[in-house]
C-alpha cells in the first residue's frame, strides 16, 4: 500500500457494514492490536490509524503505535471518550456522520434536509471537540451509513457544502453498494465505478480518500492535482 502511494494506513477489526454482527471487545483487540504493533514497528514514521469506536481498543492501539483515531460514531457511541483521548494525546480524530449503530442504521435513513442535517451534526460535534481542546479533526460524511442509495448520491453531489466547516473532508466510497447496485454488478467489479466517484469526491472538496485499491486511487489523485493546478 505504501509503495502504491498510501499516506495513511487504517486498521480496523470491527465490521461496520449495514447489519454487520457485533463482536466482543476481546475479539476486536485480537484482530487489531498485533497488526498495529507490527506495522508501527516496521514503519515508525507512518500515519497509522485505528478504526474503532471503543475506548479500550483505542487506548491499546495508541500504546502499540497508532497516531490517528478513526471513529465512525464521532464520539457518539463512547460518550466522547475517544475525542477526549485524542485531545489528551494530541492526536487527530477522523469523525464520521452516522445515526444509530451498524446494526440499526439502515432503518434510520430519514432526513428533512440531509446536507443541512449533516452540516449541523458536524457543527455540534466540532463545538464539543473545541471545548475539550481538540481541533485536529477530519470530517467524514459517512457514505452508506444511515443513508439510502439516493441520499448517498445527493450527499456526494453537495459535498462541497461541507467545506463551510473549515476541516479536511474524508470520503469513503470504495466499492460501496451505491456503486454496484447502481451499475448492477458485484462489489468485486466496482473498481471503475469507485474511481469515477473518487474523482467526483475530489472535485467536490474531499481531501482524503479511504480506499481498498491504493494504486488506482493514487493515480486518480495525481490526475486531479494536475487538473486543479490549471
């Protein structure tokens, strides 16, 4: 991944896809901490992210060498313990928009004004974070999390509106169902669609792409940078 152009490695052991099974904290620790430790030892200068909403996993990952926390709940599922942990350790937080949990979010995709509500959510969270001394925050609108296929495309089309928040925007579109359901293909066939939406995200204000296919995403970023300098 690093040789193909990755800037951040994100390690997670808890599947957050819609309807995913819950796993124990012990299982999540076993899946992630040895990996974080191994990568951190091999690449001590790497930006290494732990993808979790559980405080104990985050604490152990930081001790093992993680230096970014990626919380799909933006602190909502842990009483803002993870944002507080980031503030105390002077680490960046990637905070995502989601309603409910991975097990319940599919039934909560109801909004009066999706884009306005996502912006309002982050305004509230950023205010909370500021009060505890956390300002190094990346916002992730949460494509696929408590959002229907149509809502995902609406949010992508209006992604630039999130720039009003003044924070870097991360977009996780890679092989999402909004691609393969629209194109009537399998997730394994979704690379071309992923690249197309990654470019759309970059053009609409995204500054970080969360991907499976690093080489192709890196090429997309290089082409976008050439275009954006003109």
